[in-house]
């Protein structure tokens, strides 16, 4: 049971320390949409997504109003599109991206991820067709996000894919130059991509996942920063314990929202992803956390060690709070979005 102190502490996290549910993401398998006829496949994709995710946005808004917990994004992730489009007899994969975009707009979500290919060990013809279509696909869509996994610890790095992606990124930037190269902000090149990642732009619904699931992404750099202010100058074990306790509280809130959304949408609960994803807002920076841990400035000697300690403590605290921690869980640091970097 939660006691009064824990409830008031969580309220303070939300009101003053930038704690939020970064996303509720519904993962949807599109393997049943495969069809030799590309138009029929696209129609099946649109129909399935809009049927499953019809109430996703409203449910997120209802939970936000009832519990007073900010839920920033409602999103959808789908099976890597190269696997679905590969069954169709077509050279042009852009219509698949357009179908995803249309479905996302109908559902009212912020983004849809999964215009993806997994090529860490080699490229199929379908993978290559999808990769070459990315610049046009991201130019002609608004909500579609794309990701390519080019390497893994086990398989190594597919250098042919790396070379091709270099050209694709450049072409995508050129095609969306009138929008500050926005296409590149919706494109991720991964190594060791995880199947249950709810964070855009790299989200996709893995082939080992259920028919549909609800994943929740929680972010709380501001909360961790605030907690560390109370143990400034303390030994590292005290710092680690403080981060673990804070991660525990944050993850519990994510689990509460995830289970509530899962119940209301009649969709299995997948994972909670606790990632210290920063925003440009003051007080929402991972760099400031590292400095609060004792670094003179982020980037100086000891930065990697401090980040490793932070990562470890965040993961351990999250695992204590939920048996379903997954995704990228750890310190997710897009440098360009971090005020302190």
C-alpha cells in the first residue's frame, strides 16, 4: 500500500520536477496483413491499426485527467515493415508508409514507428527496397518514424548497410531541407535494437511480441537530479541507493498507468521503459545529474564512470518496482536535446 508520504512525494515529482509518462505506446503485429497485392496489404494495415488503436488516445487522456499524471505522447509501433511489405509483388514501398501515416492520423496519435528493417547480418531484397524508399517515405509522411538495425554484439556490424544508410541519411536531409531536415529526426540507425522499445523514433513491434501490447515509457531526469541534491558529497553507495529508490518510485507510477491502460483497452501489458530521456527544459538534463554526482562539468574525467553508476542504479531500481522492465531502460542521452550538454 502507498502511504501518505509516498503519495505527496509523487505529487511533488509531477508538479515541480518534470516527472511525466513520456509515452503510452500500443504495439501491433501486422504479420496478418501480408498480401501479394500491395494495395490490399495497405488496406489491411490501415484497417487493423485503426481497429486496434481506435480508443488509445482517449484512454490516455482519461487516465491523465483521472490520476493527474501528465501523459505526453500516445503512439503506435508496428511490425518492421520490410517483413510485411516483402510479401507483396511491388518495387515501391512508399504506399506502405502512406498507409501508416493515414492510420496514425485517423487514430490521433503523435507518431507511428515501424517503417523498419533488421539487417544486422544481411539484407534481403525487401530490406533493401524499404531502406532505399526511406527518403521519399519520410518526405511524404508526417507521423511515420523509421529505424534500421545495422549491427549486433552477436552478428557484428553490416558494413554494406552502414554505407547505404550514410547515403540514405544524406538524401533524407536533402528531401526535407525545407523543414530543417525533419526527416532525419524521424530516422534511427541502431545497433542491438530491442524488440519492445516504446520510444520514437526507433520504436517497432518485434516479431517475438504478442498480437498487440501496451508499453509505457517513463522519464524522470528532473526527479533524479532533485533527489541527488539531498545527498551531495555523500559516498557513492549512498548516491547509488538514492537513485535506486527514486527509480523505484518513478517505475511504480509507470506500472500503474500501464496496467490501467492495459485493462481499459483490453490489451496485454508489455513493459515499462524507465529511460532518463532529457528534454531541452531547465531541470530535465542528464548532464546536470552527472554534475550533481560530483563531476566538475559533464564530459570531464570520470563522466563514463558516473554514467555507468547512474545506469546501473536506474535499472536496479526499476527492476525492484516492476517485473516487466524493458525497452531501452537506462540513461538515453540525445545530446542535442540535453540543456546541460
